[in-house]
């Protein structure tokens, strides 16, 4: 239930209870007033009768007494009168009183106890009020008594009319008050809260330009102003985070480019030899053609060799420029086996120079991965270069690539398929303490190393939603594994 509805309901309930209580107590007070008024009237008539009856002589004036009773009975609210003379045992009554015994008992009780009695009773199914008092002679001795019966139906009718009047008055008051409460609650509570809720919902969706416009000096208006200030601060924070993220991204790009250039520097000597060999071949063949222009068949053969070697140099230069060129990351569907072959070509001269044997174990039908070819090539080249440099006296470089279904905590259902690339060497290896720190920035075991290669490589793999693992033993070599999710995030249910 909404707060405004609940507030309206509670206020309406309180108003109904208060006004109903007021009506009830008003009726009770009115009844008490009417009863007092009725008693005053009956007492007044009784006093008149008492004075008159105590002065006359019974039974000589019996006819006068009856006329007096009849005169009192003519009053519309008086039901009847009974006069009893104890000494003479005379009873006078109104003609309307068919039943006399109960009221005679009231008179005798009043005479005996010498008290005035006021009691409510029923006469012929009609509610009546009885006022009974004793009569005294000149010496103060009780000689009889009088009982006056008063209709209460007039009082009840008056009270019933008052009830309906009060009922309709309270009903109208309740309706008007509740309507006013509903209007005020809707205008000053429901609508502001609704605006606040919509604003919070929009803010939760990231719309930090949302503002709430409430006029007034109440708490909800203060809350709206605080909300607007918070939204403004969040907008500034969002812009600041975006700027910081862009700066961080640019720094990461610069860091990776620096590490890439450092790797290229280590390859420079080998690439110079790679390009020097075909250039020597080209120069020698050109000299041979120059001295034997008449030998068309030999010239054609040597020209073919020159073209082949030129294309080889061009390919090497294009690969080097493509690797060094600074560009934004891009997402492509990649074949890991081709990236491994391209990376291995860069190290061909050093591998041959150090007499390193290369063993490749690439699974057939290897699924593609989604990623940036330049960044992933930087990772593969960095790991291969580290492996080659760890085997200065030669050894075995083992490259493998396969796919594997792996369960991860981040995958709620089933398993995900990954391409696993392994780079194993039989080089110097590392101690356990070194293995724990190799991904830390600026940590290196080389005299000329930057200490950024493995850290940058790990960051690239993590950007591709993968991870790296390393195993190494001093004197026996190292094994690096790279896990990359396959294209389309293929998932298999368990």
C-alpha cells in the first residue's frame, strides 16, 4: 500500500472515530439535558399538587381532588396521576390509568420511607417516568401520597430526531473532511513522492540529468532539492570517471606500445639478418644477369629468384610495420594457429642461430576466437621470445593449441569452450619466488628487460575475457598457458 493511501486511510479513520465519538457524547449529553428538563417539569407539577392537597380536607372535598387530577392529566405529557389517603383508605386516579397496583406500591413505599421516589417504568408497553412523594398533615405526619406518571416518548422522539440530525451532520463532516484529506494528501504527498520515485528510477538507469521540480518549504521539497544536488554530483562524478577511464585506457595503450617497441628492438638484429640474406641474393643475381645478358634462360631464372626474395623482404617489412603501428584495439574473428605461425616467423633467425628445435602440436579444426590480432600476436611473440632467450645454448620450443570445455565460477550454468595455447621451453626455468612476481610491473630477471612484458600480456588476455597460467622449475624450463574463450561464447549445459 502506498504511503499516501495509507496516510489518507489512517487520517480518515481518526476523523471518523473522533466525529463519531463527538456525536455519541453529544447525544448522551442531550439525553441527560432532556431527562433533567422532564424531571424539573414533573417536580414543578408535584410541588403544586402537594401544596394544594395538603391544605384541603378529605373526604369532604373528594370531588375537588378528582377535578384537580383531571386538570393535571390534560397536560399532553402527563400520562396520569394517583392520590392515596392512608387514613381514610381513599384512592383517586386518572381515568387513563387502568393498572394501579404498581404505582400504589410506589406511593406506600414513599409514605413508609418518607422519601421522594423517581423511577422509570413501563405502562401498557409505554415508557413512563414516575414521580412519587408523601402528603403530610399540619403536624407533619404522613397521611397519604401522590404519584405522577410522565410520558417519556416525547423525550425519546426528541432524542431520535437529534440522532438523525447529528448522524447526517457528522456524515457530511466526515465526507467533507475525508475529501479534503484525500485532496491535500494527493497534492502534497502522493504527487511529490511519485515524482521522487520516478526521479530515483531514472537516476538508477543512469540518467543523471534528471531533475525534480517541487515548490514549497516542506520536507519533501527539501528532499527534492537534495536529490537534484545528488544527481548533479553524480553527473560530475560520471564525467570524471569517464575522463579517468579514457586517460587510463590511453596510458594502457601507450604502455603496450612501449613494450611492443621494446620487443621490436630485441628483434632488430635478427630481422636485419633476415633481410640481409635475401638482399645479398638479389645483389648477386643482379650481377650475374649483368654479366650474361645474352643468356635469356638464365636471366629469367635469376629474375624469378630476385622477385621471390623481394616479396620475402616486403612481407617481413609489412609484418614488422603492422606489428609496430600504433592503433586502437579492434575485434575480429581470429584463427589462433595463423597468429602462432606469424609470430614464429619473426623469431626464425634467432631460433636457427641458437639451434633451437621447434615442435608444434596444433589441433585440427581449432575453433576461432574473437579479439584484436595485433594485441594477441604481441602476447604470443612475447612468450616465444622469453622462451628463446631462456635457452641460449639451444633446446626445445614446444607450441600447442587445443580447445577445452572448462567450468568457471562466473558461468552460472554448464561449461564454456576455450582455446588453450601452451608455450613450453627447456630453458633455465624460475624459482617459486620469481614465479609469484613475474606479472608485477617492472619485475624482470633480464639485464636489459623492461619488466612490463608479462604484465602487459596478462592485461591483454584479461581484456579478451581469458587468463594466463605459469609453471616453472629451476633448470628444467617453463610452461605458459593462455586461455581464450571461443567465438560467440559457446556454452554447454552440464
